[in-house]
C-alpha cells in the first residue's frame, strides 16, 4: 500500500462523513484510518469545509479539544429547496394524477428515494435548530421522508402504528377524530419505543384538518414527550383552521378540480420567491 | 471566487456522487460545475476510484464516449457486511427483547437510519447484478430497509398495502394464506405503480413460512412482473421448507426461548466465517 496522496485521503474522508450524517468522528479516528498526523487531518477538514460551503453542500462542523472531532450536517440552501419544491409542484399538476373523489396520486413521488432524500434534507435543515431527539411518523406514506429526515439529523425514527401489534409488546394506544371526515381512528406506540421526556418532531406526507398531528400531540403526552416541530409534505388550504397551531408544509394544495382536470398546488410561502 | 484547488474540487465531487447513488453524471456536468477541463475531471475521478477501492467504500464506474460519465455504486465488502451482521445479532440477543408469545422486539433496530442504511447497502451489493428495475416491499416494517436498498440501487420503491386505498386509485388486490398461522391476508397495489414486465426485488424484514413472499409472486404475476430476488432481514429456521424457493436472509433465528430468556440468532451462512 503506497503512500496516500491528500486527494485520495480527502475522497475517502468525504465519503465516510457523508455516509453517516451528523455522526461524530474524532481526528484520531481519521489519523489512524489514513496514517496521517492529526494536524494534517485538521487541514484536510478545513478544505472539505470550504468546499462544501462554496458549493452549498451542507455544513462541516469541527470541535476542538479532547472530545473534539468533526461532523457533517446536511443542509440545503433555501434557493435549492425552493427550486426542488417548484419542480415537484409541476410534476404534481399532471392531470392524470387526479383520482376519483378529488384525490391526488403522489405515492410514486414520495416513495422515490431521491425525492424522499431531498424532502428529508429540507426538513433536517428546518428542524435541526429545535434539537429534537427523535423523528416520529405514522404508517405508511410518511415513512420514507421521515426516514430520510431522521438519517440527515442522525436521529432514530419512530413510527406510530394504526393498531397495536403483537410484535411490539406493551403499547399505548389512543383514539382520535380525523379532522376532515370525523371518523374515529386509532394509533399506538410500543411503550419501549420512546423514553420519557423525549423531544420529537412529527413528519407526515399530508395534512388536511390536522387530526393526525393533533392525535400525535395527545399520544406524546402519554409518553411525557414534547412535540417540538411538525413537518408535512403537503397541506390543504381548506380548512384554514387546522387542529395544530404550528406546522411547516412544503407544498400547499389549493384545489383538485375533477371536472376541469386541474390541480392547483404551490410551494409554501416560507420557501420564498424565485 | 478564487481558483479551485484539486482537493476542494474532489471534496465537492465525492459529495455530489455519494448524494445520488447510481446516478449518472457526465464529465461535462462536472467540468461546468468546477470550471475545469474534462481531462482534469477525468483524472480526478481516477483518484476517487482508487481511493474508494482502497478503503472498500464502493465502486466508481466511468463510461467512455458521448454518453459517457460516471456513477457511484454503493458496495459493501463481504467482511464488512459480516462484521455488521454479527454485531447486530449480538444486539438482538438481549433478553429484554423477548416479548410474550416468543416474539422478538427489533423495531428500534430496523427503524434506525444507520442500520437500515447498512442493510440497504448489503442488499444493493447482493442484488445489483440481477438488474432489477424496482424494489418492492410490503407495509410497514420493511419500508426503511427497502427504501435504503432502493436508494443505493438508484431505483424506485414500491410498497404493497395491506388493503386498497382511495388515494391510490384502481388497485389490484390478492388474498393469500399466511404460511405460519393460516390466516387470510390481503395485499394490494395501485395499477399505475408498476409497468408491465418490470423486474423487481422483494425486500422485507421477516420471513417465517414465506407466505407474504409467496403472495408477492402471485400479485406480481397480475402485473406480468418478474420477481428476480427476495431479501429478508431475518428468516426463522422453522419451518425449514419455505413457500418460496430462493431468498437471501441476513440473519437466521433459531429460537426464542421465553422460559430460559434466550434468543438464538446468527448471521446467515452465505456471509461467510469470521
């Protein structure tokens, strides 16, 4: 094994950092991995940091001292987030997505790994500052984007189930009223899935009245957990008053007009203007 | 904006490649992004390729000619795969994972983004050669690992639902007998979710008798799709005869002894010896 050039070392270092978002690596680890001095590794990391900053590829945070090291924190610049959401809205407007009953077919998009990853990056950027400890979602369609959000925040993912399962052990269940059609729904979570006092963000694909999000607050109260943020991929304009006060939507669905075969959907205002 | 050093260019290039596994980038794209000659980019990619090979970080494939470019293909060396699975088995043996009825709690592990990513990398390495076009799973617990498998193969993810949904449009449903307890189950898939003639791999968290996997074959027949591979995180030793002929398990569950509080689980034989 010949001597490693700086460029080879950098390639492997970036790959290692990006493979484990928000993971802490010590300078010693890298020094051993590459057979280089810690001062050299430190210089390398400076280069990575500059490069990521210049190209809007996320943040590289270095920590000094004995517990020192480096972390890669995924972060999508606002302009890139908006461009991505604008382009997704265009795809969502395709008339053949309109289903009987005025529903909109979007499973193919939110289950696309590339799309889920981008959404996860946007939510991670938006919610990191709230210092959550867990990412919560409810089965099924929110799981891919919640998974990627958790991955980019370096957090565990916890999925609420629509009913209690024998393979989960003792669970806490609640019944709640779905805000839009007033049907009784239930969701449950294994007791061991969340420690008391956890800070969680709730991620889901769709919000109409906000009944599911509201139910999540109630279920989290049973765990003495705090919901510090709510993020949904799409929220409807109506009803204007949702059952939760604060939430971040990426897209706003104004209307699905079955007759005219027209979908009115747009990026949320907080993403800014083009 | 000063002149870019090779090391800065490499850092951004690796980040871009790793962010989009199996995505094709043309040399022209990179040349424009970095304001460098294509010959320079080509040299850079040679360095990345060597470095990834040396550290077992995956494959970098370059294509010559007009349609030329470069792809990063995630690939976990067999020894690393085995080490990871051995370590997971140790975690699974914790007696407090034993649930009433002899079930094993493992949701925390398979919903951990880092674990799901590693599992996805192993399945991607194992199944890439079969040239699948889609990754299929069934809700709910298989979704995170199937998602990461799809991400690392650069493929769409398709999730079978336990019942038909109004938000999916016309769906094809089948009923099947669960192999272990002979209960009738059903699963469905939106007609538009899969084109005729697709090649799919099926990924799930758990296999006892293989009824769900068998059902997947039947449902795929309705789509004239071909199941070219089946991967499960855990398969039980009993029943020895599964309802599908070929499958790849990462771990084998011999027994959960409720009385003795003992879990017997081990890495599958194909992962080799330590």
